[in-house]
């Protein structure tokens, strides 16, 4: 099995290589002309500096950002795409989290995922399955999802891209949410759905029981992978969905878990 070396591992390897180089130089200097060795080292030094630059300076550095006071993280918009019943989705709530690139290089083909790790006691059938759920970037158009291209985006240095984490079409009737969400030890009707491609196409939210979040408390984990990241970035969050009003709106409360 091929193992990816971490940045710390590569740094240690470079240190060992440098020490070995010094030993070799010391041995050779006893038998060869030191000026020739010094000239050879001068030729190698720019290459070593370039490798160090590419490995430790010119790299992407991603981090999650979220501010509950900013409307960009919980917008309410009039969505025009069509759901499974053939009608436009209409007014829709989203819960979004930003991913910012604080590094010097572009993060290539980043792909967001959601894992549901814990949920409230007395799990209702509507609590989402603990499977890996591929999410949608907010900036990715729906036609890209249909073509299978919307799962990955490039994040440029200093730029922020937002992930659609949860989606809540307000026009999904309360009776439908209750039919899905009620049951033995239930915590109420469905309040939102994981923003997977299936929430926008295919069966739509009406048929995605396994992606439905009922009201209650959850612990989720977000992961972003990229082609040129040293390792995926992950973060755990405490998520609370408060009870809805007569308009089917949901109150989202998201807190990052720092350990």
C-alpha cells in the first residue's frame, strides 16, 4: 500500500539528506580539491532552495471559516430549479461554511464531504445516515453537477469558497416533513437536508430520507480533499436545528469543536 508522506515527514527527510550531504562533503574534502566540491555545491544549492520553496512556502493552506452574524453563511434565496414534483423549489434556506486559502498556491480540485458522527438520543428514522455525503460548492452551477463536474473547484490564494452544507426548501409541506420525521422517539419533523447532488436532482429532497435532518442536536465532520494538498483538512462541528415556525423555516446553530 502506498503511503503519502506528511509535511513533517518530508521535512525530516530533507534534514537527514542535508546531514548526509555534509558527511559526504567532509569525506570528499579529505581526498579531493575543496574548491571543486564548493563549486558543485553552489550548483546544487538553487535546486535545493527551489524544492524547499515549493514544499514549504509555495503551498495552499486551507481553513474553514464561519460567522453566524454574516448572512453569506445562512442565505435565504428564491431558487428556480425544479424539484422531483416538477415545480420550482422557490424560497430556500441554506447553511454554508467557507473554506479560505491562506497559502501562496492555488488549491487544485477541492472536494467537500460531510460525515454525521453523532445525533440526539432516541434517533428518529429521519436522523441522517452516517455515510459519507458529497456536498456542493455554492459557486458551482447546477449544470456542472449534471455533467459531473461540480464536485471540485480550485481555490486561489486569498480566496474563499463556500460549501452548501444544509438546504431547506420552504415549500416542502409540513405534512410531508411530519410524515418523514415523526415516529417512535421522534424529535419532530424534518428541518433540512444535506446539500448533496441528490438534493438538487434525481429524487430531490422528497425522496432523500437518508439525508434528512430532524430538529435536534448533531455532531458533524467536514472534510475537504484536494489534488495538491498535503492532507485533507477536517473540522468537527456541533449542529443544532431548532423547531420550525409555520413557514417551515429552521434556525441553524453551528459551533466549531476545538480540541
